[in-house]
């Protein structure tokens, strides 16, 4: 009797396997964190409408000390991340948060736990204030002060899609977190899911902010609401 052929692995599974593989030589947490840093800064260097030059320098700095084959493997991971988002574009979910938990990295990240997609979707369904008619009433702005991997924002646009709301042209998200690794996770996913947003590396309680990460889809909103602040840019209220 012929053995059943296994279904091909998803891009998400391939990404997780690649992180595990590289983790055998450089440590699992280091491999995952470096992947986040390189992917976030690479995307920002090309797509951030405000801080592209700074992100490019950060990307070059992040590559220092890496071997050529490691740089190549991280680039492949970035491509797999993009392919993963394409797999979930109709039903957006927190890809990186799920990988983080599958890799059991919470002990390395001070016990951080990210809200599961099904819980985040329920919360979005119960609290989401938009309807299709709201598309004609200007921008809806939503703030997530402790965004983690971006789970709640992703769940919110999942619910907006269900309601027929044009979130790409009529919504803007402000996501904040004190952990730069969470900022990178959220920025990668919100950028690739084409969500209009700024992810801010900040302390929500003290109002201290260190960096702003703009997705390319934020540009239309920023043209009407942007004001300069030092070397960065602050979203006007």
C-alpha cells in the first residue's frame, strides 16, 4: 500500500523551521530577534515614508558581525514572512505571535504572552465601533497602548473586513510598546498586511517615546495629520 503523500509545508511553517535551524548555531532567541530586527529595518529602509534613511543605517548596523550565509538565510526568512502574509491575507492573523509561542520564547522575553487570535477577534467583534456607513465619515483612529506583536490591531482589521469597512483608506492605528522586539513584530506585520499605522517604541505610562515606525499605508493620513518633532515625527491628535 502506497504511503500517503504529505501536504506541502506552508510558508509560515518553513519560516519557523528556518528560525529553528539557525537557532542551533546562534541560539533560538538570538535567531528570532535578529530576524525581527533585520526584517523591520529592511522594510523601513524601503517603505517608511518618514524615517527611511535612519532605518537603512539601522539595517546596515544590524548586519555587522553576521556571516554571508547567515545574511542570506535571514533574507530568505523575510521572503517567507511575506509569503506567509499572502497566505493569510483574506483571514489576517498574528503570524509572528504564533511562531513566538511555538518556539517557547516567553521565558527569554520576561514571560511575555500575546493574546491568541480567537480571543483578540472576539474582543474586536464586541468592541469594534465601525460599520460600512462609517466609511463616509472621515478617519477612524484607534490606539493600542501595549501592542505586543500587533494581535489586537490585526484582529481589528479582520473584523473591519467582515463589516465591509474600508480600513486602508478610512482608518489609522497607533500601536505602542516599551519592548523594541514587540515594535519590530508589530511593524513587520502591519506593514505587510498593508495597515495604515505608526508603531511607536515608547513607555505609554510616562509618555516617553524613542522611535516611530510608519507603515507605507500611513502616507495619506500623515499628509493631513503630521507635524515634526525633532528628528522624528509625531502624529497630531
